[in-house]
């Protein structure tokens, strides 16, 4: 019977194995076998995880692609918004500065971004924004120039460096004169009477004549041309600010 | 050659069942083997059971006893459990899997059972169709 059907014998051996294993007699055999089984199972499990991840990626590919596209779009939007925030912050601080300037409350301002500075200062505000020729442009309490020409979206501002400008001014010692461009990027204070005092470091303000607002800073006297023979005295001015570094200015729309 | 392939499939069943898929795969693969193969099947049941016990970290001999019981029943009722008797084969497989799942995994999942039954039937039909030489010689052929 045993030769033809070993099943019963094997069942008996199996029961004996169960008994021995319960007793712990097979531990010395099982421990070395575990060293082979554990890495094998780990390999299988890792393969399964990798396969699962791969199938997950395949299944979710359209979703992942959409997310990637969304991410790219959001990154782009974020960059744009960051730039916009930076511009807004600059604009805000400028506006605060402008509002804090000791100018009459009746003044109304049109903020304008500076496009370029050359012979004229080109600003990104035109007739659409309400800019008109001869309006005065300031930054805080500093005189920037006068609007020379206006198009729909842009305007050209005549700077004190320009020889075409003729700006009535007064110094901190009440000497009256006319500011105009001297050429070569210099500002000239002209038509100052010989009797009027001029000193280096004196500040020069708009006098309020010729349709300009009063008390806007134009510059500081940096050089005096003393000539007793001439009817008038002249002086060179250092601009109150660097026009090339201006990013935003304000057009006074209502005096 | 076919037997080596079946043995590899059996080992894969042990590996998958003990690692990632808690379902009586080894039992099902073994029953497929047992349906076609008579020689030393009890020894294979013993070895497969031991391998599953070792890989599952269970008491040695537990699965062997179950597999050997399957062999004993299939030998006892060999005429009814011939591969050609698909219904008997399926019922026997289903009962075995339900008892095994209840004892070992403490749960019986209907969908897995249905899936296993369908797969078992397909593989059985496939093996009978493409490898007729595997069938036990002349058991049901009574003309």
C-alpha cells in the first residue's frame, strides 16, 4: 500500500512536522532558510510596488499631464504676479511719498511710468489719462519738467536739462532768475540780478510765475559764474535728483 | 517540460500568495496540476505545502496536510474528478478554496472566488484542448 500510495505516509510526516515545529525543534532548520526567503520576498514586494507605481502613472497619466500643465501655468502666473506686485509696491511707495509731499491739497496727480529718458523724458501717460501740454511733472516736491507734447498713451516731458525750457525760479536767499538747459547735461540759472545774493549750496525753487506751481525744488547751486561787467549773474545747478533713475513720476493735472 | 513549467507556476503561486496576494493561489495551481498529473503528486503536494508554510512563516506541515488531503480525495474519487468532468472539478475546487480560505485567511471573498472559478475553468479547458497527452490515460474514454 505504501509503495502505491504514499499519501498517508506523507500526511503522517506532515503531522509529525507540525508537532516538531510546535515544539521548536525545527528552528535550527528554519532560521537559515529565512535568510533566503526574506530577500526573495522583499524583491517580489519591491517589484510589485514598482509595477503598481508604474500602472498608477499610466492610469493617471492624463491627470498628471494636466497637473504638469497647470503647474507650469501657475508658475508663469506666479512670476507675472510677483513682477506685478513689485511694480505695485514701487508705485505704492511712490504714491505714499507723493501724498506725503508738502504740496497744496488742491493738487491732483496723474501717476505715470517713465518709459525712457533722453532729450525728453517719455512717460506712459497721454491724453487718455488726462495729460495735456504744459502740465507740470513732479516727483514728490521736486520739479521734473513740463509736458511738451502728448499722444494718446504717452507724453514727452521737457526737463530742466533742455535748452527749450525757461523756468522762473527763486533761490533760498530770494534771488530770482530763470532756469534753462545749458547743454551737455547741465542746468543753468540765468538772469539773476547782480545785486541778488548767490551762494554755493543754495537751493533753487520754482517761483510760481509763468503758470508753474510754487516751491518745487529744481536743484542746488554748484558753480557760480561771477562777472561784474555783465548785467546778470549766472550759476550752474546740480539737479535735485537723477532723471535717469526715475521710474515713476506724477503729472499735476489740477493746480 | 510541461511538468517543469507547472512546477515553476506552482512556486510562483507560493511566492505570490505569501508575499502580495493573500488568496489560495497555490492550492488552485496545485489542483490544476493534480487534475492532469498522477505521478508522485502526493510528494508534490507535500513539497508545495512545505514551501508555502516556509514562505508564509506558518507552522511547517499545515498546508502539506491540506494539500495531501486534496490528493487523497482526488485519488479516492478519481473517476468523478477527471478533468473532463468540468462541473465536478469546479465544485471540488470551489469547496476546497472556501474551506482553505476560511481556515487560513479567515475570510471568503465572493468576487475572488468567482474570478478564480472562471480562470480555473478556462485554464482547464485550455490544457485539455492543447495538451491532451497530459490527461490520465483512458479513464473516461469508455466507448
